[in-house]
C-alpha cells in the first residue's frame, strides 16, 4: 500500500443528477468516457465536489460501481468515504474496496467541531479508521467548508501509520503545505486541492493535485502538471495565470453550481446540483462564460 504513487491530476468528479434530482447514469458514463481521453491519473468519486453530503450510502455504492465500470484501466479509483463517525466511514471504505477502489479519501469530521478541532481527536479518528479499513487512506482537509483544520502535528503523527499514505490539503495555505511536506515521514505524499495554487503547490513539493476545476478544464490542469514535470516553469506560470480567474469563479465564488455550469459549457454534463444548492443566475453565467472564454474542456 505504501508504494502507491499518487502523481498527477485527479478530478473529484461531479455527480450528475437529472432534473428530477435522481442519479443520471448516462451522463456519468458520458463524463467519464470523455475524461478517459485525457491524461488524468484517476478519479475521486463521492468527494465534496460530488456532493457526497447529499448522497445516501446506496447512491454512493451505485456511483462507485458506475464509475468503476466506465473508467479506463490505467486510472486510479479513489472513493470519498469520510463521514462523521468512525463506524460508518469504515463501512463505506470497505464497501468501496469490494467494488474495486484502491484508495479512500477521508475528510475531517466536523459536526462537533469544538470537540474534533484538536490534534489528539484528529489522530484518534483517522487512526481508528485506518486500523479497520481495507483501503489505504488519504486525509482530506478543507477547513474553509468544514470549519476544522487538521494540524500539521496530527498529520505528521498519522504519517507514521502504515495505512495512512497521503493528504489532500485544500486550505490554500501555501506555508502549511510546505510545513507538511517538510515534516511528514519520507514517502508520505502531499497533494494540493487548490487549482488557483496548483503551480505554487507543485513547486513547493506536492506530488499531484485533486482539483474540482479539472472536471471542467482537465487539459489546462494537465498542462500545468506536465510543465512542472518537464521543468518548464515559465509555461506553468503562464497557464496558472490563465486559469486562476476561472478557477476562483467556480471553486471559491460560485462553488458546485458554478462548476456544473462550466462543465456544461465545455462539453461535459454538469446539470443541476442537488437541493439545497440551487443553479446560478444569469449574471453568474455570463461571468463564468467570460472566464472560460479561452479555456476548453
């Protein structure tokens, strides 16, 4: 497990719903088949961008199965399995393993944030999941949404666990990313979750990225990765400047509804989000159209 390499770009794929709010199988296959034609390294299914908090366990099983069926054989499948309790997170993780997934992305629990927002509780939570999980774990930290920020100390301690192999750090805090890279156990992998900070994150030592933006613009993300990999910093910086306004629009400003509209623009199926999220308005659509004018899918 510890030898699994997570280099490259992984989209946490958006979940297609029809206009009755049901999972849309045909559009799952449409999106994955289109993504299969890119040089993405794999897919994360039922992450935050996939509206995992809006999905029942049975819907997660269904999505994992559909994506596994559609995915090209050279792609790594990552299951978003983190929920609030150790018990349910382990159950979801082990179900994903049965379906054929190779890695579990587990977010920080956050409902009782005043009790979990400390190093000891975080180490115990992820350690308990890792002890029982049939998949290796990637910690997922997104404090802007959860209100819980896993500490560098907790990640350093967890990096010693043989079944915790990586972290997706989505805080956009470059100094924290650098601290993680400097202090974790050798071989533990740090990925960035920030499209606006992709180049800086890779330059700092991140091995790859899990990017919502890659749902709508995978080629642009891959271009930055390839420029990094082939040591062309000027090209990487140029592309980073090109994508940053669009990335900020569909991640920070308008979130999943904005991202889904950008997917529709670029030949993927975004469709509606699941309520209580609502589609964006006309002014936001015009802003996203302008931001994506020269960024194609």
